[in-house]
């Protein structure tokens, strides 16, 4: 049960500024993935001409590093406060970007991308714990929905922005853009956001309290179920991000226009977060997420079947795929914020560690979900659609196991 001691209204920034600041911090993750998508063909030609599919590891290596980083950033933020972990993580992210910019081989670029992922885990996880310091329950879910709405605009512009950088300065210059974006975000954060975790509420960074907190998280049925659902959501997201450029290119011959289509998808999907913010306080987090998975399971199952059976006219196939991809990103806006709020609601006293464990497990496991889908690419969108269908069905079944009284 959340009490008045769990939140600190006096430390809150004005809501519009707080939402914009958090969205920019969280956007470091999306920007680091989506801005690289238009660079895949050039990276493949320059660094992996014999095995062009290896260029896609630019995405999964970053996600893997981010997943590893989230195991420690939450406990660190519970011990030392949110600010130092957020700013320190951003500096490590910048170091990784600089190393990737200078790396002469794909292997070194991938190692630098893992370092970038380790660093971005600071703003991603400690930022979520910071939100939990100030908000709880449906109010937290509503705020995250607003953040996700602004955050969703980054995928809209990142591939287009990346394509402009590539055209003017080459694909390596994208890494310098990452550094600039991180420095701007952290300057704003450092100047405006006060520490939200007072010293008397911090937990020592030592094995005993960390293990105790981990046992508490692992023994909470709701948190474990929600973590598994988040794994499937992230798996759907990363599989789509890793495969969609290839689908646009090889399935539909639209590689050059991909950034503009991706921007359209993201702008439309951003409305899902606004819809979620309006509905979550009335309908609840669990009900909205469950409905989203049910709709996506039907949607993906039907569309995958008609593609696999060759029932889609050629002139209509691209437009149907565009619609389907938009629904996948739309689903994210009505699930991720709700699931995070559900998982952290009973964990306010160890918000950083709980956010770390939940996010880390979901992210690392999601790579295992996304990779088989990516590797199954056969020149058509069917494997990707089938993968999202399977994830949605299992997520729906897990949501039905949640206690009815929660969310």
C-alpha cells in the first residue's frame, strides 16, 4: 500500500517540464537504436561485406549492454541517489559513442555499443526509480503515458535525422550526435532536477541488502508475472526494430523512403500514450494492457495468415504491412507504462533495485525472444508477424493470471 511517505510532492518540477525532461532522458535509448537503422546498409558494406546480416548486431549489442547495465544501476541509485547514477551513466554512454565513432572494425564497434548500452541504463532505470519516488499507482502510469507520448516522437524523427547525418557526414557522425544529445539532456537534468531519494532512505550497496531486495522481488508473484510480460513486449519491439528496415528494403523495395514511413508510423503510434493517459485512471493498468494484447494477438494472427497464404494482392501488401507495424508500436503505448507501474507499485521502498531487476531481466531475456525472429527473416514479413503474434498470445495468458485486485 502506498503511503504519503512514499512520495515527495515538494520535490516535483512543474508537470510539463518534468514530462519533457524525462522523455528526453528516456529518448537516449530510442535515439541510440532508431538513428542507426538507416546506416545498416552502409555499415554492412564497409565493415561486414561477407556477412551483411551481422550489421544488425549494432542493435542487439546495444540492447544486450543495456540489459546488463540495468542489473546494477538500480541498486546503485538506491545506495548513492538518482542524480549521480543518471549523470554517471550518461558520461559512460558518451564514452561508448566516442569509441564507436573511432572503431575500425565491426567487432570494436559492437564492443563500444555494449558500453553505450551499459551507460544508458543509468538514465533509463534510475530515471524510472525517480518517477516512483514522486508518483505511485495509476498516477504514475498516467505520467509515464505522457512521457511515452513525447518519447514516441523520437522514433519518428530519429531515422530521418540519421539519414540526413549519413548523407552529409557519413554514418560514423551519428555517434557524435549521440554525444551531443546526451550532454544536452544531462545539462538540463543537472540544472533543474533535485535529488529525490533522501539519505535516510538509501540502502547500502553491499551483497546482503541487495540479495534481500532481490529475494523480495523474486518472491512477489505479481512482479514476476509482469516482468515476463514485459519481456514479451520488449521482444516484440526489438524484433520489429531489427527486422523492419530489411522488410522495407527486401520485401517492398522501399529502402530509400524507409525513414519517412517510419516517422509516419511513430507519429500515429504516439497517440496510444495519450489514449492510455486518458483511460488508465478509469479502467486501470491491468485491464488496458490485457485488452491491448488480445487485440494484437487477433490482429497479428489474421494478417500473418493472409500473408503466408498469399491472399494479399500485391498492390495492397505494403499498405497492410504499414498498418500492422503501426499497431505494434501503438500496443507499446498502452502496455509499457502500465506494466512498469504495476511492477513497481508494491516495491516503492526498493524502487531502484526493483526497477533495475525488472528492467534488466525483461531486456536481457527479450534479446533471446527477438533474435530467433530476426534470424528467421526470409524476405517476407511473415516470420516477424508470427513472432509478434506468439508474444502477444503468451503475454495475454500471463496477464490473465494476475490478481484481479491489482491495477
